[in-house]
């Protein structure tokens, strides 16, 4: 499991590093709902993605939901990756600590931390 944890940490660090290379600023969804674009506009133009699935039988409402998800994912994913990395590093440190300490906190026991790490790894691997 140690190799899996180190691989997960590496993947999170790579994603965080990659997220720092993209155009900075918040992305938003158009009033029409099916365009995702970045703010602020530069040189009078916004970089954007038009979400059109209607040619494949997807409705405008579904395009709007997809655009909302893409926008939210773009804005929150780097922060979630940083939070997950902190959680994994903390759980990893706890799982390797001395189990003789009697602590009343829910996840301060090595076996609890190990179990939480295993859950994270299972979810992470299933998403690939």
C-alpha cells in the first residue's frame, strides 16, 4: 500500500503543478448556459468552450448542466487536490506513528488512519 500512497501523492502534486500553468482567473458559465469561459476577458475576447451535445440527442438543459459542472470542476479541482494531498499526508503520518498513544480523536489511531487511506485509494483507483 505504501507504493500506492506515494503514487497518489505524486499524481496529486503533478495535478497541482499542472493547474498552476493554466490561465489564471475564475471560469464562469454564460447566461445562455452552454458556454464556459474564463474571466477576465483579455483583449475584448474571452476564451471559452461551447458545450453542444444536441447533435447527439442531448438536450439544451443537459448542455447547461454539463457546462455548470465543467465550470465548477475547473474552479474547484486544484483546491480539492491540495486538500486531498494534505489529508493523505496527514493520514499517512498517523498510520506510521506509534500506536501506543491512547487518543480519543476519531482518526488519530494508526489502524483508523490506515483504513481511511485504503478507502481513499480504493475510490481513487476506481475513478481511473
